[in-house]
């Protein structure tokens, strides 16, 4: 049989996706990585209108100018990032943006720093670009936050980039402003890129997230619509970079997808410029569920940290695999921590993107779990 490329054979398909394929559909699924809310009505209407009005052709490779203008305004107002429409590329999800960054920036011999535990795609994208993954520990003792000192000790002459993700998947950790600024200063001083994945920016409880691009020019900011507006299937996100990098990012984007879906782009314009009440309501509901799941787990004796963002909790659970098997049999699905990195050992990721009632039921089941 003909071989595939070694760099592709060497990486695995997502273990989490594989696990879901085996899941009993009647179980309560706390493994989910997408909001259980519908796309807000004003956005659905904008999409229908877009179809009727014929927004179904190729768009500018970087995306509709009206969308890029709305993104530039958003970044200026909410993130203190000054950029221009030429430096924005609208992509088919943050997943594409991450892949574009890796292909445009990394090559053999480069070291790319990624959080441990961290989102699965980071290491895979680095490896697909034949660069080396260097893990930065974000341990439970630090509430899973990435710290300047921990990044600093991993920097060497081959460091090409650092990927950060605040709020984090899988831990819900929100980085401190001083670390964001300190890490941005390191990127400027040591001349490496930061790829800042801010997809959970708005799903945050009583805090604000800070963008490293406020403090350094070496930053590529990635954000999107999947989580904030429950638009996962619409595959729409964007990245903002400096001029020099944008041209190379555009080459990868252009030869890969040409442009993001025109209908989804019209939806994204409405998302950014329309009313934001549905986002507030969704985040409020997530915060209620977070309180419920965290306090229930703590009552059962499982240690958690006070995770301030995203919709995940990452409790410490000894013999996590036994727990997972018993909970699956009892009708509750969670995700093991190990696919997210070695520091995920003895942890589980539980998502609260499920109804309050289902979380209550799941917690009742787990209280009596025998494993
Ligand atoms: C941290 C993180 N980044 C990126 C993505 C991908 O988002 P998108 O749907 O925009 O491709 C996800 C999705 O789960 C995620 O958790």
C-alpha cells in the first residue's frame, strides 16, 4: 500500500472525537465543546436574508470589507488593539486560523511553546508544520494559569512562537494581566511570535480578558464566532496580524480555503454589530451551571480551581480512567485529561455546555459512583 506523508501518519485523530462516536446517545454528555444554545435570532435572520439577497459568491480572500471593518472596530474598542482592515483575515473557524499560522510561520528546527494542559490542535498543528512542540507547564498549583517565569525558562535561540489560550480549553483558566503583558514583552525582547487564541474571550465570569497584542507587535490574535454566538457549525473566525505576517498567512489561507463562507460572513457582521443581549444571557446561564458543577464536585471531595472562563472544569480525580469507565456505565460522559498533555493525568474535563437540569442529574449520579 502507498504510504501517506510521515508527518501526517505521526499524528493521531482526536481521541475525544473518537470517544464520542462510541457514546450512548441517552447518556448525559459533559464532554461537549460547544454551546448548547441556538444561534441568536437576529443572526439567523441575517443569514436567511444573505441567501435571498444573493450573497453566495466568492468574497475577497480576506473576507468582506464590512466584516473586516466591524472586526477592526471591535478590536479597538474591546481589546485596545489598533489594526487595519488589510491586516485581518476571516477564516473558516479558529481551527483554520491556527493551521494557517503554523504553516505560514513554522518549519523544521523551530521550537513552538504550547500550554500543558492545552487544546489538542496546538501540538498537532505544530507537528504538521514539522516544528518541535515545547510544553509550558500550567499546573493546578498555579490555577492552570500560564506564568511569565514558566515561559521564560523555555525560551531558547530556536523559539519561534508561543501559543496562549485565555480563557483556556480544557481548564477554564483566565491568565492574569501582568503575565499577559510580561509574556508580550518577552516576545518583543526575544523576537518570537505569540499566537493568542481568544475564542472564549466573552465566556468569562466577573473578569476581563487581556490581549497580548495590546503590548507587542509580534502577536497574531485569533478570535471567532463559534463559542460567543454558538455558531460552531458555521465555521467562521478571524485573525489579526502585522502587515508582514499577514501576507504570508494570506498565502496559506488563499490556497487552502480561498475565503470563508459568504453566508457565515454575513452572519458574523450581524453578530458583531447587532444586539448583544443573547451573549449576556448565555454567559449568565453558564455561570449558574459553573457554580453548580464546581460546588457539587467539591462536595464530593474532588479538587477544582476557581476557573473563571470558558465552559469547562478540570477536576483532579485519582484513577481517572476507572472513574470515566464507571461514570460512562452509569450514564455520564466526561473526557479524560491526558489527551490535553501530561499534566492532564489524574484530571477530567467536564463541560457545562449542557442544561442545568442535566448537570443536576449528572451530579446526582456521580455522587453515588462506585469505582
Ligand atoms: C481553544 C480553542 N481554540 C479553537 C477552537 C476551534 O474553534 P472553531 O470552531 O472556530 O474552529 C476551539 C474549539 O473547541 C477551542 O476550544
